[in-house]
């Protein structure tokens, strides 16, 4: 990669918010502002599913979208990304653009942050960018009960909101590359706990990531909870017991969320042996599903093409007839 490293002895910091969609990533990113984290001069305005704002820098969001295109990562995809993709010419060009963009927009900021949907799925890209810029990265992991995630997603797109589909998306956007998160300072925040006591959760974040927590930050956290968070926008709340009892829940999703929830409640330490062993078991389980996940993505693409065509399923009739004749001829 052609861009050089920052010529400055000071180590600047970036806080990256990761988490599955519909888990409160936007609300949590807004909370970082209360802790003195710079989010950029040009944030994507609120609309549609996030009327209060996405809190995503427009230039970095554009790069993320193109990285996803280079890796074949469409919305709703659950297949694992081939590691060779990170070495492609297109990714290298986007790496250099990301380095230049961060220098331009955050070059003077000692502490800044960003988030975008499915960032964790493309985290190897950002890891290389941060290394080039000599940035100290830390992570804020937003989690929410998978039952609530499915309900919230279903209000936007019914098919993706089916529990079985939503759980696979949860796995694909939470498990891969979490080793990169674990290698750096990180804090897990559960959406329901954030809504219940935003000040306490921002204090956890500040202490866990070594962010400012003085009088001004405490006052900003109070205003964030009282003026920004809207309790009326939380339409569901489920317990761990609800998750355990629901027969539609994917066992890997259930176990993965349970472990993260225990980190969010400080029941487990992030470097504990129990968490490490449990998480590694879930990651191995997801890896074993890789061929199935690829096939599911292929089927979903075929279904989308069929729905877009005015012929619908009939467009496949000539191919099916041809295969039938070939098979009959071989018989």
C-alpha cells in the first residue's frame, strides 16, 4: 500500500463502534460525543429507520460502502468473506483513499470515532488503515437481545426480520474478526441497559476505554439521557430467559449474545478464560457452517432476481427444461 505512516510521534486515538444493525449503534455513537469524541464535520442526517441521526461521517461511510462492494458484501449476506479479498487491487486503492480522508478530516483530532453498518465484517480493512496512520484503536461493542433485533428488523424488512434469518445475520456480523476487537481495549454495552441508565453506561465506557469523565462529561451524559434518548422508540424488551426458551433461536446466536451480555453486565471480564473458551467455540461453530452460509447467499440472490423479473419464477423454466432433457438423454 502506497500511503505512508503519519509523521508524528503522538499516538492519536480512534474509537470504533461495532454491532449488529438495530442494536443501538447510532444511539451509542451519539453518546461518544458526550465523552469528547470527535465524530467528523459532515454527519449523515437522520431519516427513515434512524430519525434522530446515524452519526456516520459521510466520507468514511462512502468508503465503507465501496469496501463492501469490493468484497461482495450485500445487505443481509451471511457468507464469510474470503481473506484473499483484502489483498485485491480495489481494496488497496480504497485503503489509500481512507488514509487520505482520515488525515484530512481528523488529522488534528487527538480522539475521534466512527461507526457504520457492518463495520466489523470489514475490520481487516480498517485495521490496516489504522496501522498505516499509527492510530491507537479501541472498540465500543453495541449488543441487543436477538429477539428484539429480529422484531426491529422485521418492522423494516419482513424477510430479514424472521428470527432464523435475523440470527444468521447476527452471527455473520458479530463473530468474524472479533479477534481484532479482543486484541484492543473494548467495552460491550447492552442497548436495554443503555436506555435504562445512560449515565452509568457512559461512565462504564469512559472508564473502560480511558476516555474523559470530568464534570463537563457528566453533565453532557445527563443531557444525553434526558434530551436525546427516546424511550418511546424502544418497542420490545426481552430477557435472557426469553431467549433461552424461544425454539426459533439459533443456538450459536443465543450463546454468543449470552457471553456478550455477561461482559455488558460486568459478570465476566473481557480477558477471562471462560469468555475466551466460550467465544472460540462459537467461532469454530460458525466456521463449520461456512459452506451452508455461502449457499444461502446464492439462493437469496436467485430469489431477489426472480422477484425483480416480471416473469418471476418462470424465467428459470428454460434452464430447468434443458437440465431435464440432458438428464433424460444420459438415462
